[in-house]
């Protein structure tokens, strides 16, 4: 799903201005035939039809532009629940659909009234009344349109996650996860950053003879769920829902700002998050770490080549 392609949601003022302008232009440009009563009926019905078509089509497009939640992968549903007021999102789309139905009903009713009316002033008044009722309907969904626009701005930062074998590169910020991602994929150009707060995740892809592999670099956290920011919640979501293999990047140098003990706590928390998935430990920044520090590290870890071979075999 390309969330970045969702266009801005128009506000009620713009929707009405465009519709009324189109109606005026269409009625002036259309050559109508018949007696004065037939012409005025045709003209006012034409205006009503244009307003109905313009607004209902734009509202339908808003609904179509947003993803069908029934067809979305569960990962994205959970992501929406993390970053949006999901029930309000569903209610807002429902309100748009309600508005379309009301406008269609108004159009049918007022066209019927106009075709039965013989008084010029009353016919003009019916058109004006239709315009007012349409404006009233849009005013009732103004809050929902604003909410959907706010949702769109958040959703355009969603990562483009594909349905393929996925490796999650996990660990604290600045421990060397992105460097490892770039080294595995072979180029920085294949990664894309998706910002949620002050941090970001990176996604890269690796092609093999047999399969494509998706690699996602996400930051870890020791915070409780109620204290996590969106990027940290997304990281745990990636681990729980997408990761086939997890590479835990350990920095023994201390330059990342995280002690060995704190990183071990994160590793233990990761094991609690998912007890069944394979977790591979990789030591970063080994070129600036004393060999005795590496030798004293008790946890089983893998070299870059060993890591890559295991990933290839697993895929």
C-alpha cells in the first residue's frame, strides 16, 4: 500500500465552491430548448445534478483514496491503531458515506419537486433550498473531513512493508544497525527512512537467486508500552508481526551511549517479546574494541559472513 499517494482531503468550503461554480458554468453553457417553464425546470435540475455529482464524486474519491481496512494486512491495521484513533477513522469514513447518501436523496427529491412546479420563483427557491441542505450536510461532516486529513498526514509516513521474508535488525539507536543494513544490502541507495518522531526506521532489500529478503532496521526500547513513542511501538510491531529472523546488534565500545548491561536487558526483553523466533547476535564496531573485551563477551555471536549465510539459508 502506497500511503504516500493519498491526496489531501478537501475541506467543506472548497467542496461547495467548486460544486456551485461548476453548476453555474454548466447551466450557462448548456443550450436548453422548450418553453420558458421547460427551460427553467431543465436549468435548475441541471444545477442540482451538477452539484450532486461534483460533491458526491469527490466524497466517494476520499473514501476510495484511503485503504480498504478489510483488505489491509494485519500489520497495517495494528499500525493504524498505534498511530491513529482507529475507531474515529472508521467513523469518519462512515460519515462521508452517510453524506453521499443524503445528497443523493436530496437531489432525487428536489428534482421531483421542480418538475411538478409551475411557478418560476418557487422553482428558484427549491434550488436554493437544495444548496442549503447540501451545505448543511457538509457542515455536519466537517470535523470528520479534518480528522481524515490529519490521518492522511500521519499515514504518509508509514513504511512500505512488503509481504516477503523479513529480517529485523534490532537494537538501541547508534549501535550500528543502519551500517549493518547498508553492508548487507550493498548500497545506501536501497534504504529509505520513515520518520515518526525524532527517530526513524530504515527498510532495505536484498535479492538472492531464490528469494528476495526484506531487512528492517528498528530501534529497541526498555520503556513500558504506555511510555513508548510511535517509532518504538512500530519497532515492536515489526518484531511481533513481520520478523522471520532477528539480528540483535550489540555495541561493546560504549560509543552508542548504552552500557553492555542495558543492552543485555534489551536482549532479554526481546526474548520475552517473541520466544520462538531465531535471534542472532552481531557485534558492531569491533575495529575499535579491545580484543579482551570481545573475548570476555559470553553470549554467542556471529561474524558478518556467518550472519549473511544464516539469513540466506533461512530465506
